[in-house]
C-alpha cells in the first residue's frame, strides 16, 4: 500500500512536498530545508534472523552494539540492496518510509527522533517527502523506542 493512501485512510494530517532528487536522508533534509535531526531515516536490518526497520535521525547512524542490546539480539547487520527490493517492492531503494508494519516488519525508533515535534521522511521516491507530527507517526507506526543511534 502506498504511504499516502495509508495516511489518508488513517485520517492523519500530513503534508507532501516535491523536491529535487534526494538519494539520502541528509540530502532530503537539505532539499526540504530542515535539520537532519528531524528527518527520519529508515534502515532495514537483520537481528538474529528477523527483519527490523530502524528509524533514526538523518544526522545519525545505527550503532549496532547498542541496537543488538536494545533488541536482545546477538547479531545485527544491514540487509542487502536485493533484500530491500524484496522487502519494499513498491518504493525506491533508499527511500523506504518509516512504517515497518506496512511491510511486515517490526519498527524501532531512536529516542532522539522521538523528541521531535514533527518529522519529515521519504514518501517512497527520491523526489517526494512527507511531513507529519511525530505523535501521529508514533500512534500509527507503534514503534518501540530505544537509544540505538550514534552521531
């Protein structure tokens, strides 16, 4: 299901913005003229054989030691680009929206992002972004919130 249809069906307020191509979350922050701390970057990982969608500020990176501890996993690592294509068949690689439940994935959010009033994220393409309140995002995504990012 496309992210915009999902959000409309849920009845939440959100804005969509078109912008020049942005292949990374930091580029998206630049194009949207917002801080990277408020742009949600989606990173799919393997955690002891299960797939998890990690959502963190664009200005941060996943600390796999912290993430393993938070998830109670012995081993965590990035999924491959081919696996991303399989997990997220309706979006561009690197433009995954932060709603793991739409793709059968557990969603975890770094506590830094959870402190934002509003977040911006890719709408599944390199040219479109969505901005919405974090509270509404959390209500829909039902993520677990942990400290797993590093600056």
